[in-house]
C-alpha cells in the first residue's frame, strides 16, 4: 500500500507539473494574441515597431529586443527601436551587427551565442534570437532580435527551440502585417 501511495503521489506531481507548463504556454499564446491585435491597430511605423519590440520581450521573456526597419532606397527613413537596452550601446553597433549576422544567414531565424553575434555585441550578450526579412520589391528590410545579456543571463531561461518556434510566429505575423500595411500605405 505504501508503494502504491508513493507511486500515486509521483503521478499526481507529474500531472501538476504538466498542468503548470500547459498554463504557462496558454498564457504565452494569450499574450501573443494581445500583441497581434495591437499590431493591427498601429497607425505608423514607429508605433508598429515599438509594439513588435514589446511583444518579443514579453512573449519570449527575453531581456531586450531591437527591431530595425531599413528603407533600402533611403536610409534616412530607416527606424531602429530598442526595448530594454542599456544606454551605452550605440545604435550603429546594433545596426552593424544586424547586417553582419544577416550576411551570414540571410532570411533565416537563428539562435546565436555570443561567438556568433559579431564583434560589436559579442562582449555584451550571451544569447540572441535573430531574423531578417528582405522585400526588395517594396524596398525594405526588417531585422528583429531578442537578446539576453551576459550580466543578467542567470535570471532568464536559456533560449531553446521552443523560443525559436514562438519567435518564428511573431516574425511571420509581423512581416505579414507589415506587408499589408505597406500595401495600404499606412506605414511607409
């Protein structure tokens, strides 16, 4: 009887753990839906990119996000939005690192450790999710990243394939909405 009680307790604990993980994932998808709704209502470039950056930080539970919308025809119309960044990181460092990473893995989602971030950011960050999407016909490139610093890596979960899956959903939704807004000429 004692053995059965121990087995029952173990099964009960496993069920609780599973229920907690399911609840966390459900909460994550609710937050994703919330930000998707906000993106639909964004009425200008800056607001759209700011909401996107907030979504990456909140939904993926990463420390920072940088989103760069580059106008390939006129760099003066390009916008960089940073969420949660340290003040001592220059915009040019982020943009140059994005371009460097993009040259190695264009149009792909990548999970980079500090060795693959380029010389400008490697000393600061332990992990980064990164993707770039280029639409040469429309004349823009979109770069999205979620980052965890070396300084605070102990308080964040290590990025894994689950983060890549959610990041892919966020990126694909953002690109789809951006294309629609460009078509409607609401953003650019």
